[in-house]
C-alpha cells in the first residue's frame, strides 16, 4: 500500500538546495594547472593547459597567493582512482537514461555493482520526487561530501599564532619584556616596483621562526610548525590564520609567491644557443693575452643605465652612453615593444659595437657578460664585431671580478639612487679617463692607460719587425 510520501522524502539524505551553475573546473583541472605552474608556465598558459580559460587560470594563481594548496601540489601523492570521475558519472547518467541495469553499467565501467548503486542512491537529484541521475548534480554532491574542513594549527593555537605574527612584523621587546617600535624602513622600489614597503628590517623569516620555536619551547610539542605552513598561511586566501598584509614583512616583500621554475626560466630564452663561461679558452682566465673584456650595466633611477667594458689584462675601462629613446615617460610602455629606457638589446649591441670597433683587432677577442636580457642580440654582436661573447652562470657575479670591482669604483662618480640619463658622452669620457689614469696595485702601480699603451707599442714593434 502506498504511504503517500514522495521517494525523495523517504531518502536518507536531507533536502538540499539546487547546486546552481556548475563550476568550470574539476580537481583534475586544478592538478594539471599547478603541474603547469611548477613547469614554469605563466598562469594564463597553465590555465589553457588545464582546459580552462585564461581568466580562470589567473584567478586561481592570485587566490592561492602563487603557491598550490598542499593536496593539489605536484609533490602530493596521486589519487588511487577509488572515487568516480566526472566522465564516469556522465556515463552513468547516460546509461540510467537508457534504463540500463546497475550490473550492466558496472561491467561497462569496470566498477563494482555496489559502487554504481551507491552512487545513484547518494548523489542523484531528488527534487523532482525521483532519483534522477545527472552528472553535474552527482559531482556537486560528491565534492560536498568529500570536504574535510580542518582548522589550521595556527588558528587553533593562539600562542603559536601570536609568536609568529610578532616576529614577522618585527615586534621586538627589551629583556624586561617591554615592547618598542623599530625604525621605519621604506622600500625604495628601485629594483622591484611591484614590491610593498617593508615594515622594518629586523623582521624574521618563516624559516627562522620555525627553527627558533624548537629552541624557545624545547618541551612543548604544540609550539611546532614548518616554514611552508607559515608561507601557506600568509599567501593562500581563506586560511584565516595570519594577516595577509604580513607578507610585506618578508625579505622579498612580494604579495604573491613566485614559482621557482618560473623565476629560473624568466628572461633567459636567448641563452640556449650562447657560449657559456665554461667554454671560454684558458688564455682568458690567465689574463696573459690582452683583448678579453668583461661587461655589465649599472642602473639608476627612472630605469636609466650606463654600460661598462673592462679589459681583463690592463683593467682599461670604457663607458657606454645609453640615452633614452624618444617617447620615454610620455606614453605608457607597450609589452614586448621597444625599450624606450635606452638599454634594450639593440641599443646595447650598437653601443658596444661603436665603442669597441675603434680598437685594433687583437684587442677585441672576447666579451664576458651576465645573463641579462640586454644581451639578447649577442649573435648579431658577434657577427658585427668578431667578439666571442660568453655568458656567466646565473647568480655568479664573481665570474666577472674585474668588471664588478670597476663598477664599485664607478659608484664614486655615479652614486646609487641618481638619474644616470643626465650624464652625456663628455661626462662619461671624463669619468673613464679618471679611472684609466688612476694607479692600480694589481698593475704594479701603473695606470690602465699606461698598461694599454705599453701593449699597443709592443704590437707595433712586432709588426715592424715582421715586415722588415
């Protein structure tokens, strides 16, 4: 006899609201997205690789602070396939619409019949009074049931949270326990315009905090946390443990965490076909043969720059004038457009060629530079001047020791924080002359100009002897 109740009312699940618009992504999309980020792709490229739109990829990256949640990280263990995928739920919905039996569906999908029956019973749409199997609704029910809301350790432990926030913010106390404010350290934004102003310079890093907890609380196991958990609490939205603005206290000052592979590959595409410093002949390192140069840029305010060339044997210095191009500061910069600041790849290539071609051929053998984008035209420079261009290893300025030392001397004339575009060719020649006429200890108190002149005279004598 009928009970008069609808089948949905007899179900064990409470009545639920409609799931609304289905999301444009699944867990597998998120996993593919963060694998792309770990491989060095941009958020837009990783979004397309994951099968979603580019705005969705950018939104995922910003909402996570540039770092993936723990369960979605590429290093996280892969799921074992116990849960039904969205594609399998679509297949179940189609077979149910065809009135296919549960065991036939299970054989087709290679699943247990109990898995299929449980899926239909738990995750079907019941608002119509029957068990309507729809893939989107079933996935929504499964995602809702799979949530495991776990409160973070920082949210559960106020003492641990206050300890970390005080040290991230640079709150320092006297030995008597009286707190006092430190100096105001303003981030000048000279080298990274997107970074925030720092709180002050005695703030601790997350790794320092995590390691110091073991010393300050040796017998309290509740006062333990990893530095990665602190980074996640700072960067990932919705964690609710640490204030997001405390990321300004980090040494980098970034609001988003920069993926390691993206930082490693950024702006270095031109180095693939270049000669590295390990390919340089032994005569360059011995400094016995003249004509091998080291080069770099010194930067100033407003993206101004001056190029420097230093000869390794004589320490003779030449400065490159890199004036700003027309339209700098008047219009908004265009992505991948011309480098209006004056130290783009073409401008640096032309400046080096115009300066070094005034020397005889035996004094322009090679040039060693760091992996800056201003040397993207190195192949054309080699063709125009005959210089063999070598590149240093990343983050290895000591491999251009003569040039780095000379740049330090040049800061006496061009202090940091000044606009270098105000100096013309005459001013640069005057500074170069001052350096080249200064006695150097490494040259036996000769000047670089005298050492270079001696080499030129020796070459002249040898040429006369061979022709006579």
